[in-house]
C-alpha cells in the first residue's frame, strides 16, 4: 500500500479485482458546522498533531465519530476494537471500554470534542496495527530485513468519511489465507486452555511401541486433547498410539518413526500457551508482509522448517530439504524477499571477507600452504602465487587479497548456485556435505541456504523456459566451465521464519524457534501491550 499525495490505493486481489481505491477528493459527509466549544476542544486535544489538525480544520471540525449521524461508523469501530484480541493485538492501546465509558460520561461539547480525538486516534492506531503490524521488524530482530509500508492516516480517514467503515475495517487485516487459519487456530487453542489445556506433561523418558503403564496413559491423554487420537482407554502403546505420534511428528518437523523419543516428548510437552505465542508472532509477521507480492510462482524458504519449496498458484510443486545458517550472531540466515534472476553452473566460490579474516588468514599466517584448495587473488581477480605473499605481515583489517575456490567436485558451493542479488550476499546452492541433510535440525552454514536436491531444483526452474530442462542443465554441467544461465522471468524468493504455519489443506504445523527470533518478537509484543487472552475469565 502506498500513499500518493493526499490519496491512497490499496489493491487486494480477488481474481483481478481491486477492492479499495479512494482519495480525499470525495465529498464530505453533510453536517452542520461544529459548535465552537467542540472545535476548540478538538484543537486543544490534537495539540501539535499537524496532520489531524489540518484534517479537522479542512472539514470545519465536523464530527466523524461522536455525532448522531456517525452511529454506524462508530458501531463498526467498536466492533473492530472488541475483536482486536483475536488478532493478537495490544488491546489497551485502543481501550474500547474506556471509550465507551467516556461516551456515557460525556456532558459538554468539550467532552465530546476530546472524545472525538480519542476515537480518531484509536481508529488510526488499530488500523495501522492490524494491517501492517505492531512492531518495526528490524528493531524486533536485526536478522529481519523488511521495510513495512505504513498506511496513510488521511487516506484512511477519507475512506471512513466517504465509504463503508465496516467494510474498510473488515478488509484491513492481511488477506493471506494463512492469516485467517492462524486466527482460527488461536481461538481453538484458547478454548482448549479454558477447558484445562492438554493435560499433564510427560516425563522425558522415551517410550516405544509395546510399552505399557502410567506414562503411556499420559501420552494417550495428551494426544487425545491435541486432536491426534480418538478417545480411548488403552494403557498400551499400540498401533493407534504409534500412528498418532507419527502424525504429531510430521506436523512438528520431527523424524516420523512413531517412537516417542526425548525430542518428540519435549515437543508434546510444549504448552498450549506457548503455541498461542507462536501463532501471535506468525500473525504479526504476516502483517509485516501485507504489501509483499508472493508471486503466482515463487520460492518459499521457511528457515525453521529447513525446507525450500517452489509454489505454483498456492500449491507446492517442488520441495527439498535445506541447511540454514548456524545459530551464532553473524551466521544466522536473514529474512527478506527478493527476485531470483539466474543460476551459476560449476560455480567458483569467492570466500566472504568475514570468513577470510576470521578463519583462513590465521591458518595462512601459520602455514602459507594451508587451505591449498583456495586461490589467492588480487583486487582485479588475478591469481597471486602464495610465495609472493607474506601473510604474517597483514592484519585482518589490512589484508588486501581475496580467496577463491575454482569449480570442482569439492567446491563449497557444489555444482550450482541460485542467485537473487541482495545486500546480504545470500543465495541458494548445492553442497558436497550431503550428510548434513540427514540431520533433523540443519543449521550449519555461514548464512546461505544449502539445498538437498539442487539438480532437481534446477530442472524445476528451467522447465519454465525449456522443453528439456535436464538436458540443458547437464550440457552446461558437463562442460566443467563456470556458466551463467539467466531466467527468462524473475522468480520471487521469500526467506521467512514461521514456527506456526498452516498447510495448503489448512492443517497446522509447528517448528522449533531455532534462532530464538519468535521469543524476542513476542517479548517486544508484550512490551507493546499484547497479552495472552485470559481464558479463565
């Protein structure tokens, strides 16, 4: 969404339809000129707010919320504010109860003028929060690189003044289908919490099929409460319990063997309150992406899911395992969106400066022949003989050379890399370290995304522009030369971080907060006033 002068246009695709397009050139609501005490109270309450002061002055301080003719839009706003908790928003920011009390207590025109301003500010704050998020993402975590386009307050007021406030407020939240599913799941879990939650936590003592006893009963009851098992009186870890555990493991990114090992039990023991936190954070993340076009065909890399997917018109048409950055401050994979425009077959690896000075320069200072698979190159990309360099005479700051690994079977990038040029030097690539893809938690890289099936990924991408994508790829691969293959159409790439996410069929999945980002975001949301719903009343 973008502001354009005094107007705005918000496009939401329903087919090809655009559901909102308003400017301030619309006719104001007909009303008599406001009484002087009301106008004076509005002006004083607005203080130094030049935007809203100009808005009310331009319309002769006519009411938007507090007049008899404003009943419909006022009711629409209160209805929206009453539902703010369902969105995981900081309801105290808007305080619908206090606004209602102020209406009941208002006696003078001055009271009404001050209330008018409070209503406008509550509306604008709510609208911004529910549409574009409560937090600034980069302040919430430095690894999140998303610039959020905030709504134009004058344009919002113009829509309310001239149009259907109820319709506007209904359409402000993200229209991504996942958002509605997350909200539904939040309400369902809160309802379960009100009934007592998911039951007693289990001891972290592994259970296997065939086991019997009290811990199996605890496991059974918890799986029943979470919806993975129908009601049963069995005290045996039978086939039905095993199948339920396996379904749970699939939904939570665990090895789906049907055995309740320590990792599985730890995830089963996660409280419903913690799952609600994950959902609230996921909804906030979707609000940050309100104006990000995913693309009819796009690449979706969910970092804590350790997968990279190609999505066509909402359907996953290709999926592969991924390895993401290590969980250390300067190697965590960032979150951002960009466009992939080419792949490089038989790539050379230009070692990042940070790796050179932190890892390789100390080795070269001790032994000039260390890391012999890497070439020393000058600023012009020319290979420099190692004998011509006194590595010990340089510091990390003054070292003037680069390091490069030419194309080879052991190249750190493998045989292909997929490029979407960005300021963070992040890309997708092959790797010779294939054993890492067998691990359940796959955070081992310096930040780039390694793919488990890079050749198949390349075929899927090239199929959009070649009748023989495999033949085209291998013709370049077999040449052993570094080759750039450009895509006829750029492909959106989204590196995201969702620990709660619904599948295309609407089933909920959860992942571990591998980088602790969700915990930091929820802490920031709490500081902003977001609170878990008091389902106990």
